[in-house]
C-alpha cells in the first residue's frame, strides 16, 4: 500500500460516520470530490481535512475536501446485504475448500447443491476457486473428496468490516491515516 502526500487521481474524499469511523473498510468509503462538495453545501457533512487543490465557481472558491464526516450517524448494526462480493469478503477472498486466494477465478458455490434442496443463503454459499467448484460439481463436498476449511455463516456488519481491514487499498492519502487502522509507511 502506498501513502500519498499529494491528492490521488480524481481527488476522492474519505467518508466517515458521525463517530469519525469509516462507513466501510472494504470497499473503503469514499466519494468523488463532486459528491463531497454537494454534501457540504447541503449541510450533510462536516469537512475534516482538505487537499491543497481548490475548485472555483464565479462566486466561490473552495478547497477540495479529503475527509468528511456525516452529521447524522448511520447505524452499522444492520444486516449486511447478501451479495457475491460480501460472501467473498466473508471468506477472505479465498477458496473454502483448498484455501487458495485466487481472486481472479473465485466463484460462488452452494455447499448443498440446489438440485438437492440447498438454498442460496449465507449458511449454504461459500467462495470457491473455479477448479474446486468444477471438481465438486453437483455433489456434496464429501462426495467430491473435498472438505470445508470453515463453515459458512451469516456475518454481522462488524464482522465484514473487520474482515475488510485485512485488505487495504492500493493507496491512501496521508490526511486519511488518522481515521484508518492499517499499518502503513509513508511513501512519496
């Protein structure tokens, strides 16, 4: 991960909840600079930090926000959406059968096949690499000579956030570091 002392391309703005915690670690909660400025003018956020760059209109000049905090707290204990991406995040972007971290050929697998009554639920879906998924086919893992490294479960939002901290983005702006919890070294 690289920490930048200049604005990243596109001037993304880190979005914090009202308690100054990121709304999301994976993907990192950011807005395009235009969305950040719109929310400043709508009085929905407080600007915590700025980039050196400014934007101008005929009547206003404003430093681009690099970090904003929502004025109203967004509850983080809601149930996470059941999506392919969230299943992969829950499973650490690794196959639950062989443990390989193959982000490029990761698939969505029904532990109990749908043909045998298995549902598309948190408790029956896992991340699997394409070779393991192909090997398993429409069989139970044991019938295919596979075993689960970990059982599938319904994660909480806090569990997904904690898992997301394991996967820092490619870059961070130095103004974001006080609000994020990754071990980083400053690079220019």
